[in-house]
């Protein structure tokens, strides 16, 4: 463990009385608070290997210190997070930013920190050094069959890495699109994408999922070939039972009703995974819950309702991941904040008075429906989340402990202050 368990125990002892007071105060008002706490303790959110360094914009990148220099150090960083909150027990790799050199060593390191390997991600949105053909005009939708073949083979290669590591899903996000009207035949581009995905789908191990991520805009400015949930859903349906849609919160046009999208995808059995982040304008990749916490709660409200309706385990029924970028904050502190925000939204959704909501909906009682949702949203459930950490052996106040142990300073001392992690 990257943090001595005794340090966490000491920290929790110091905080315990204040925590207990806050927890008892709230727990009396929550129906079956223990069951809620157990569900929270079981819930884990994967950390992407590309979010451990300082992100940038196209205007610049202001590197923080002590960024992980290689995959081993990235695993160590996720291990740190997991030790602090016990809710970050998986890492998601982006290939070729993070190619494992020795599978056995990497797996041993991950299990040392009690981490699993979440979905593996392919990258056909950048050209790599020495790559034969360019993705300037797309990859799986490309007009040239040899470019498509290269991109298909890359995805199959990514599956092979994932199989070695014990991953169970491939996430495909394409930058394929067009920036000017007339550039692309939409119908043919979509058809070519489907055929390329079919070639990849054929190579999936039987217990794997193919997660198809959509995005409305960027880097293409006029059209994106998998631009919305309808397009992803159509592809997933045509591909077969192992293909699902992945929802990244930042990939919608402004004001899209994401909670409704989630509800319908779940109902159709085609929601496969989630990328959490928050945004004000576009794919800002900000800390989850930092701008629109009510929306995050409403999404979780649909997730809980829809997963329960299908009998899915909350913790394992879908792939949960953060997909964020950190321009200003220490990435590890930012990730701790995101995990906390996700847990809070989940806890609030678990405390919604569901029978009362159903009744209010059946009676068209609009006022009561809103009251019920906002009652849950406005309840301070943070002591429940803290309690779930306590029983899991994590820190009551992860960021407080991270700061008091001066973890970033230790990373800078060991890695240097000019290191740059691969990723965005
Ligand atoms: C994209 C998308 C993908 C991620 C890349 C790095 O916008 O969100 O999930 O793989 O960024
Ligand atoms: Mn994403
Ligand atoms: Mn994105």
C-alpha cells in the first residue's frame, strides 16, 4: 500500500468524534442508512491513465510537478487514490499512450495496490511516430480501405493487451468526422464505420463488451460520424449483444437532457458505461459535479431507478469511469474531488423516496414529485459517504490527509518537477 495503513487509522481517529456526530444526525432521517452505506462502500470508479498528469488546452499546458513518468508510476498514483478513498480500485489504459511492457510485472504491481484493469481504450485520433498511414481524415470511417485496416488492426491489438491484463471491455472513441459541408458522404461514412466495427467485434472475447462512445463535436467542427446516442445505439444494435453505448457527460450539445438519454438506453439494455466529468460550455472535462451537481444527481436518479428495474448490480452492472483533464488543479486532488462528487450524487439517488415518487407521478402531482427529488438532493449525505470510507478502511477526509501528508511534495522529490505524463 502506498500509504501506511496506520497513518489512515491515526487520521480517522482524530476525525472520528466529529464524523460520528454528523453521521448520527443524518442517519436517523435516512431509511436503512446502513444499506445505503454498504452500497456506497461497494461502488468503485475507474481512473483513466491519461488523467494523472496536468492537462492543457490547445493554447498551452502548464505542467505540475511530480507527474507520473511511466505506466508503473501511473499505477502507483491510482494506488494512492484508492488507499485514500477505497473507491478508485481500477485503472483504464489508453493505448498507445500506455503500453504494458511486461504483463506479469504490471499485473503484480496493480494487484499490490488492489487495482483491476478497467476497459482498454484505442487511439486512432492521433498519428503515432512511424505510423504508416495518417488519420488526418479519419480512421474507421476513412474512404481508403488501407487506413481502415490499420485502425482495425490497432483496435485488435488493444484487445490483446486488455486480455493479458484482465480487462473486459474495449472503448472506442473516434475523432472521425468532417469540418466542412460537402467533405463527407454521411451515409457512406457511417456504413464504413459499421463495417470496421464489425471486424473489431468479431475479435472480442465472449465475455467482453465493446463500448461505443459518441461525441457531438470536436475535433471535427461540422459533423461527427458517431455524434450522438442515436448513432451509437444504432451501431450497437447492428453489431450485436456485446456492443453497448458509452455516455461521456461532456459529449453532448448544450442543455441536452442526459438523464433522459440514460433512462432510455438502460431500458433498451444498451447502456454499457459512463465517463464522468463536468462542463460549462463543451467537452471541458472539469471535475465531476463542479458545475452542475443537480444534473449529476438526476442522472444517478435515473441510473438507480433503471438499474433496479433491470435487476442490475449498481457496482458492477455498468462501467464507471472518470474522464477528466486538469489544467489548474493537482490531478490527484481533482480526481479525489470527482470521486467524492460521484459518490454524493449516488448516495442522494439512493435516498430518494421511490414509492412516494411513483405515486406522485401516477397522480400527476408535479409539485410533490419535485419536492421528493429535491429533498434527496438538498440533504447533506456527505457523512454517509464518509462512513462508507470508514468501514472500507479509507480516510474520512481523503484530501485533508493527502495534504497533511504532503503527498505531492513527496512525488516531486522522487520524480522531479518537470516530468510530463503521456495523455492529453
Ligand atoms: C475524448 C473522449 C475519450 C478519451 C479521449 C482522450 O474526448 O472523451 O473517452 O479517450 O478524449
Ligand atoms: Mn470520454
Ligand atoms: Mn471527451
